[in-house]
């Protein structure tokens, strides 16, 4: 089935003082799709996220978003394009209320600069409800973030990511350090984002977190993209085997090569 990829990162290269963090990487995402981005420590996952968010600019390569070409992206490009990013290093303000956090850095104001507090609270309440925030303490926009569990705190990050207009959320390791139950809350959020027809690029080391929610996987290894496949083509056990093999050899294993979208022109042409 052909799917329209509204977001494409094309041939991205990024080096840091001689270290090649990303080598000619292509990553794309279609509307309503969850792409799992996988790879060991140092694979280049967060570097990719930071190229999208404008923390870094690519050495070469570009982005094609809704058909428009960008040599680099900035925070305001992302806002305009409806791309929201939750970085691996969390940026919530734990002593602040939920509504403050949801609108952190993008507060709604009147022309004179006064905050539209009631509107922000109202929209936060709507967002929490829409996300299925049912735990008592989490439901009020006035609650302070540090009183919430880690899972709900991540949930607030995702609520920010969902924004009100966001189309694509990029989440860098949102389940790290969370308990089983908290991770499940975060993964349920990802499913809800998808249900709303929005797209997600989800980064995690834990394939047992990724596998149930993702539609497609992209594997990075030491800065290179080594494989890409659809969930429907691979069981979780096979995926686990593929990842172990890549960690050992740096290559997509031959026995699964027919599943690899990147190296299979027939799959690629029907898929692109
Ligand atoms: N600001 C920087 N300066 C120098 N080197 C960097 C910088 N940021 C990343 N790197 C290097 O680039 C490579 C990729 O790092 P990156 O953080 O993107 O990996 P990652 O896949 O996110 O790893 P992890 O799973 O540990 O989060 C690593 O070798 C890292 O040391
Ligand atoms: Mg990282």
C-alpha cells in the first residue's frame, strides 16, 4: 500500500569534531503512523531528534515537509509545521502546575502581553480529558507536576507534544526510568496520539515498549541506518534476533533481508 509521507529527512549527515554521528540517514513518516526508531547507545537517535528541533543544523541533507524543502529547521519552523519534540533530557518545570507546563514557552497572551490564564486552563483540561487522564490528581490543570507519578509527568510532556495543532510528535526515550505501569501509561498516550490521526516517531531501547505501538521500525547503528521494516513483516522475537545480530555485526542479517524495506527494491517501490 502506498502511503503519503508528509515528513521526510533526506540524506542527513551530522559530524561532531570528526565523529560522524549520522551518515546519510533517510527517515520518513506518514500521517497517522508510528515509527519506532531503534539503536544502541550512540547510534545517533538523539542527534536526529536535535536536527529536527533545530538544536543542530545538518552538515548536509535536507527535510521535505508537506512538499517544502528545508536545509535546516528551527524551533519556529517546527511550531508552524506542527512538529513537537520531547527531548531525552526532560524539560518539565516540576514545581509548576500542569497548565503552566502544557503551555511552557508557548503561553497564550492578550495583545498587551497578559496571560490568557483561564483559556490555558480550559484547554489543558480539555487536553487531559481527551488523553484519558483519569487519575484524580492528574485531572485538574491546577495540580503541581511534582505531585504526579513519573508516568503522568511524561504524560504531560506528551500532552505538550500533542499540542492543539501538532501533527507529528517526536519522543526521545519517553519510558526511560519509568515503572512498568508508568511506561504503559506513556505507551497508551502514544496510541491515543495515533488514534487522533497524528504521527509519532518514538525512540526507545526497549522493543517490548515499541513493538505494540509502532507500525514500522527504523534501525540505526553507529550513525548508519542499517534497516527498516514493517511490524506486520516481523514477529517481536525475530525483531529481537535482528537487533542482536546488528549489534554484533553492524549489518542487517541476511536471513531477514527480504523484510528490509531499504534493501528490497520491490518492497520499497510498493511502499514509497
Ligand atoms: N554535542 C556533541 N558533541 C560531540 N559529540 C556528540 C554530541 N552529541 C552527540 N555526540 C556523539 O554522537 C554520537 C551519537 O550520539 P546520540 O546522542 O545521537 O546517540 P543516541 O542514539 O541518542 O544514544 P543513546 O541511546 O545513548 O541516547 C555519539 O558518538 C555521541 O558521542
Ligand atoms: Mg539519545
